[in-house]
C-alpha cells in the first residue's frame, strides 16, 4: 500500500532564534537544532569568527530562492541538475528617500544570478522562473521595501 504524504500546512508560523554575545561582536545564534555564528571583521571591531549579519541576510536570500526553485521543480516534475546562485545585496547609509541620512545601513538593491542545469524545454523553464521567483519570502522582503531583486537566469545543459 502506498504511503500518502499530507501537504505541508500553510499558515502563520513563528520562528524563534536566540542570540548570545558574551564579549565583542561575535554572536552564537541558536536557530532550531543549529547554531549560526556571526561576527564582524577585525577592522570593524570583531574577531572575524563568523560572517557579518548582513552577509547572513544575503545568504538567506540565495538559499531561500534555491529552496523555492527546488520545491517548484519537484511539483512540476522538472528535471534539473545543479542549481547555483550568486546573490548580491547592496547597502547604503541613504535609503533612496530624499534627505534620509539617519546613519543606519539600508538595503537598496539585490540581484540573483541563477545557474540551473536542465534539458527541459524553454516554455517549462519560463514557468519555473515565474512560479519560483514569486515564492521566496526573503525576496519578498526586498520587493515590499521597494527593491525587488533582479534575477538573471542562465540555463546550462544537464550533464549526463
């Protein structure tokens, strides 16, 4: 007898992390079963023991989009190989609003360069793009702030 998997329940969820910083700028962040280490570079007052928090946010953008592509591809029965994303997120002390110089770093641009290995037809690739780009919550944070991420896709042949 086949096992029927229930679809994941959609709705409000709360994710809790706890950050501990004993000294300096290094933080050990408990995130579920994992620990994320953040720190600043030595020239910014840290010890360089982890990536700075803004890099973690950029990493969240790349990895979240990757997961969405994979989930949509599975639902579409879309065959693919490697999916590699290079994400850039640009910050500035001015967030684009005239006269806003509050001294707080603001994100004001994001780009995702997505390489995917597949031999699927172009129409199916285009459908994957549309469906997966709209599903990433981190991407939506940028979009809701007025800076939708630019996505540049490169389709590479699927290796045998």
